[in-house]
C-alpha cells in the first residue's frame, strides 16, 4: 500500500539546513506499523511528509514515496484533493487543537461527508459516531467540542477521519493525552477498524510497551533515522543498543529499579539501519 525509500526532510535555520528525517525507508501493507522514538526524532515529520503537509521552505525528497501506485512527490493538486481525508487520513494528538471550536461536532463530520459527495450526510454522522462506540451519537453530534471529554473528542476525530473511508490512517500519538482506561478504548476502536475495514495504520508513539502490545511491527527512530525494525512480539529481544537502552528505562514491577541506564551516543547509530 505504501512504500517509502530514502525519505529525507530538511528545515531551514539561521546556520543552514537541518535534516529532521535522514534516509528513512519502510513499507506498509494492511497492518499496524508502530513508529517509536524520543521527542524530536522525526516521527511526526514522517507522517506529515507522507500527507504532503510540509510547505516550502521545508524540503522533502525520496528515492520513492508511493501510495497505491501514486507518486506522492509528484502528485498534483487534484490528486492530493482525492487523497487527503479520503484515501489517507490523519488523527492528531489532542482533539481540542484539531476540532473547530465554533462548529458543533456533527456539523464538522457532516462537512467531511458532503465534501465526499454523500447524499445522506446527516444520517451518516450518527452511523460514524456509533462506529467509534459513542452510545449517544445524537447528543455528541449537537455538542460543541469544549463540551466533550478528551476521550470523546478523540473518538469524534476518528469518526471524522472515517468519513472518507481511507485505506491508510496515520495516528500521531492519538492516546497520549488520555488516561489509561480511555486509551484502551480508543486502541480497541483503531484495532477494529484495521481488522474490519482492511486499513493500513501508522501508529506514532513514544510508548514502547503500548506499541509492542498493539502493533504488528515496530520501527525504532533515533535522530531522524530508523535504526531497527522488528516484529512487535520480538521487541524485547531487540539487539540495537539504542532500543535496548529504551527498554531498560521502562519501569519494572518485579524488582526495584536501581538506576536508569545511561545511553552513550554512538555516531554509528546514524549508519544504515538494521
């Protein structure tokens, strides 16, 4: 579904251009791929580069950046209009910054449906809210964004992204602002969507344990590079020293934590990924 080869993203600064993403490569089918790394490692930048949301003077280049046979680096405005929100959707971290505060929730979802030519947009709003396990869709549709809890707002965001029935969903830390119980509910919704609708999911997170239990594969990022990719079930058998260091920082319940491991930055980590 998605092929990324040697993706590079650079930003201008006062002292020259800085590479935020350095030669990232991966492929995605109808599965759940987790991208994990510390803040500033380039995770979110990859998602925005795939969606073409990085305007000049940001430079995006790749040997290949292709979705369903479409070259995203050479896509026209008409192609992007067909792709964004329709075939590729994106869920951001906090719904209070993504939902329009002066529009009711139902009107925002209905707007997405009418954009896609739905003849019965108002009825489908209720269907979409029901699909994300909202028990009282009529009440939520009439609510203003500030009247919703964080978990309810995130479900409304997911419902909005489903309006175009996308093949690929990019979730940029969709549960980091939620408590643990609500996190599990949102993850269950995303899991059902991938299974039932045959979607591909890129799940961006900094939570190793969460990704290990939720995703099929995990890509570990460090300083703009993917240093290791492995099946999620084998994450605790990772061999890269950076991945091992991240795992060593996880809290343990079976024994007291003496001292957190110290990661000695190695320039070799920026070489070709494993």
